[in-house]
C-alpha cells in the first residue's frame, strides 16, 4: 500500500513558458527601432529583417495589438522585439 504524501496530484499551476521581457528601445522619427538597451548598454540595430503585426482577441477588454520586428544588432545578435500598440511599451521575446 502506498501512503498519501499530501501532495497535490497533477502538473501544478499553468504558467507561461516564454514570457516577453520589458526592454527600452530607441526609435527614429518614423518610430522605427534603431537601438535597444541591453544590460544597461545601448546597442545599435544594424538591420530589420522582418516586420509583422498581430491584432487578436479584439473582443476582450485587453486585446493584443503588437508590431513585431526581427532585428540584428551591430554586435550580430539576432532578436525579436515588439511594441504593444495600445500601451506603447516595448518588449523582447526570447526564442
């Protein structure tokens, strides 16, 4: 007979696996990203490779409206950043 350990069965609470992290992004007059602050250091963006928008869950009180950029920095680091078009805040999305 197995004794009851008192632990709850199952995988536990649901949590996001890859949450975006807030990041500071410098933009030009057109609101195009030109630099990102990483570890308190300003890193220039060398190239924007891709741009796309996500506009979903418009029926909810807090819809998702984002503009994503796939970029490479001058130090050859690739990353995906996005701007929340409702709040104006920038985030970095890890792959």
